[in-house]
C-alpha cells in the first residue's frame, strides 16, 4: 500500500463524483480506499495511482477505480468511476502482498 493516509475531501465527493459519476456509492469508494484489490500506476496522470476494486462493480461488471494523487502528507482521491478498460499502468501492489 501507499504510505500515508488516503483522503477523500467533501468537495471532491459533492462537487465532482456525485455530479459526474452518480452511480458510484460512497461506501464502495470508502471500501476501495481502505482495502483495494490492487493498486496500479496511473496511465493518464503522471505520479498518481489508481486503487481498483473488483468486488465493487456496476451492472456491467466494470471494476470501481479510485484515482489517488500523492501529496506531501496524504494521498488525495481525485475521482471515482467504473471502467472495464484496463488502461492503467503497472500493478505495484495486490491484496495479499506483504
């Protein structure tokens, strides 16, 4: 896992995720932040990561993805969405890794 705390700010939830991705449930984002199936390097935002949950899916079976941007003290959630596309970069951590 990434060092530090993963943080989801209210303005990101209410001002972005709820508006642009209303199908995403808060509890599923929280679960993915705390216990992702795997973490990969973001293919679209240099220096960022994507937490992926294959346990939380939409009606099409698309995995929940939670992009994370590392900051000085915390790791900040920047969005959350469902996607079937495996457009992420290298997997750097999987559940069960020590």
